[in-house]
């Protein structure tokens, strides 16, 4: 995330704009929030434009805070924010981490900008939350430079709200001296000093907040923590005394945590998992020196690094064992960082190497930040176990010694830059080892399986997996990485069950590896080693304009902020592990086979629709609105 910073040069001051570091969807939402204050960005305003005078602050109350953090509708999910954890933002406020609150009025709305210290990293630059508040105290919108703040709610936004609420209470209170007792507010803390245990106030933040509210209401001083008791004088132990004490503890048969800090006993506390060897997490390839290299120099460096990336058989085996919970295991995300996984291999094979998709590069390099849930993914995950049960019951009837085995992330030492996570592996006496890949299409969840399922088509009078579909690429990649000859492709709905055995296509796989290898060296490694595609102040993506019938594809929209007229919207769709999720059917966008149309309502929650779902055969003339938007 970029931060505001002034860089002085001999000719002019060049300002790094915070919003230019945001992705397309987030930036569009950020600009939308600024419309209410005349498109002025609090991060770009001068300090002199804000005032510390609290006399004109709107009366923000606790119900206003709850109403915003919990009950406000999210612009992304259209559901209530329900940020209950952000209500604990008073912890930051009461600890003195909220500082430099500035206030100004724009178009009749109050704008607040403040600083909030990191709770665990006090030396790091402060986070910068801002708020837009109506004069009646209701909060219109907010933002913060932390990752959670992109979603418009975080603990730092909550902390700023609680600080404003307390200040307004003091301003409105009557005091004996008629002087507002702002001294009651927690003092700003810039550094946390080390203290002896007896000098630490262990009073909880919740209790401190209650005492502060009580003191403001009664106009009385805030009581401090519990009174210190006078401790008995104890002679400082000698080294021998400590050694005897630690030895006695070690013989108790328990594992006192204090011994983990004593050198002669620390080895007893070393996690066994640390003794196992695992593949390198590719994010560790980053070197600061490469962050300033030009692209040509960086590519030369990438070529050298590519040949150093190795995975042993032992490391691959330990990786698979440690990630059998797949998305529930943190290691599953870590080992996927920078590796071309089966679910993305089609996009990799189809993207242009001279101008690769930035969204695809970031999906591969930062999979932890791209987690996604929707009705379609939730339904698929919830019913995958049902499909698994039906598959096992069907296969057990006709196969001797049939067994199911869960699978983790597979990495083949021959292709250390690739990975695959099949849903399972099965074995039997008659067929040997087979992979299993299960799909539960949400759009056909109650229907019988037919070619209406977008990944299936009729060939020679029978239903088969479309060889141009991303799922075919996914399965071929799984077979190649696992070095297995066949995979059972299962499609499950509440009304039907379909199974097709897919065999490995060696010629297809050779081409896939060649394309993936080139993409890894020319697109993924430059990002891993030198952050080529996430450097600040990259050249802006050209703005485009168009007419209703000159639509861009959803994948183009995902990486380019477009302006113009009909059907030229900022993308509201989201990326999942299977690709870009679009339409009311909430399925991944297939650039090769999907015909899509964009809704002209700029607030449409879906934006892009399949022709089939929209019940049209061609793009109509003029503006087009989806069924839901037509109702409005």
C-alpha cells in the first residue's frame, strides 16, 4: 500500500498519490466516496486546511459508531458491514495511540483525518484513517491506509471515532470552572517503555474506557490503576541459585515455559516441524537491490534465479503432507506464492508475454490477499463432501479395495515453479492410482447435468469435458505434476451425478509447461524478485472510451480503469481461485468461450452477464440494463 510522501526535486514537488497505488476496483470505490466532499482527497490536502479546534465537531455518539461499523451496507458485498471487532477500537484510543486529529468542513460535511499508531509495531509510520461525518453525527464513509481499511472499516477507523466521541462528550459537559476538561483524554503515546512488572497497569482497556466515561459524566479525575503494594525485599539470586532453580523445574515432568528461554533447556521446546525440510517460499526471493533495476536488467537476473529454484523429493512430500487441509492450512497459501497452480494455468497459457495480465500476476504472487467467497463458492464448498460421498459409494461397488486419500499441494521437482491441489487421490486393485477433481456448479445446482453446464459439451453424441475449458487445463496440469495417468472429473448437482475419466495428454502438457515456464521467468519472477508490477508510481494505465457496442472483456476491465459511456463500467466482479467471478450465476469468466454483456447501471452489483443468463443472443443497440437494474 503506498503512502503519501513529498519528494523534493530541483524542478518541482512530485507527490506520490495514495489512490494510484490501489487496484482498479478499490480505486473506483475510493473515488466514489470522495464525490460527497467535492472529490477532495483528505490525503492530498495540506495540514493547514485542517483545524484541531473541537468547537465545531459534529456530535458523534456511540449509537452513530455502532450504526456505521455494524449496520452500514458494504459497497462490495451489499450486506451489512458487521465489523464487530472494529468496536474494540477503543483499545487504541484509550492506550493513547490516536494522535493529530484534524477537522474541516466540505460541502456541509465534516471531514476528519487522524493518525493511529500500530499496536505491535510502534516504530512503523502511523496509519491514516479519515472519516466523512454529517452534521447530525452520522458517519457517511471512512477509509484507512491499512489493508482492512480498504473495506471501509477497521480498528483504526473505530479508534478515531471513539476519540471524537470522547472529545465531544467533554466539550458538551458542564464543568465547575467552565473550562473544557480535555486533559481527561488519553495522552498521545509515541513509544512504549520497558517497565518492571510491579509498575505495569494491567487494567483492561474496557475498564479504562468505562472509568473515562464515568469521569466525563461526573466531571471528576480519572482514577488510575490498582494501588501498588509494597513488595518484600528479596536478595537477588546468584547464577548458581538460578541454575539450581531451573534444574529443579526441569525435573518436575512438566514443561514450564520459562525454561524455553534458558539456553541449556531451550532445545526441548523446538517444534518438531522445524526439523522437516520444505520447499522454499518463493516470496523469499525478493532482494532490495533488484527493486530499482530496469526491466531488461531484472529479466537477466530472473534468468539466473530461475535455475537456482529447486525442490527435492523430501521437500515435496513434506509439503503435500502439511497442506492436506488445503485452504484451511496457512502453509497451503505460503507454498503457492509465486507458483503457477493448476486452477490458473489456462490464463497463464493464454496471456500475452509482452503485456501480461497484472491481475493474474498478483493473483499468483499474492494468493493470501486474494481469498474470496460468494454464494457460488460457498455452495460448492458445502456440497463437495456430498459429491465425494456419492463418488465413493459409486466407485466402491465396482472396484476392489477402493480407497480415498485426501491430497495436499503437489509440487513436482521437475517443475518446481508449478503446483496442483486435486480434491483427492483414489486407488484400487483394478485401476491403480487416480486423481479426483470435483465441481458443484451453482448455476445448475438443482438441475440434471447437461451441456447447460458451461464446462461440458456434446461431442460425438456424448457429454464430455470441453477441452478448451479452464477445467481441462487444470486437470492436465494436475496429472502432469502428480505423474498420474488419469483423473476422474466429477460434476455434482442435487439432482444428478456425472463422472468422466480424463487421461493425460502428453503433447498438451509439454506445450503447457513451455508456456508456463516462459510466463514464470518473464512475468512472475520479476514481481517476486523486484516487485516490477507493484512498484509505486507505475505508468498509469491508458484511459479508454467507447460506445455501447464496443465493450471490453471483464479481464480487461479487471486491470484497466475505464471511462466512457454505455457498458463501460468499473468492474464489480471479484477474483477467486478459479478466476474472475461474474454474473448472477457467480461462475468464473472464461475468456475463450464466454459471450458477455455489461450492464449500464454504474451501481450494478454484477456488471457482467453471460448472454445465456441475460437471455440475449447478441449485444443490443443503445444502453442495456440487467433485469434487477430495470426494476429500479
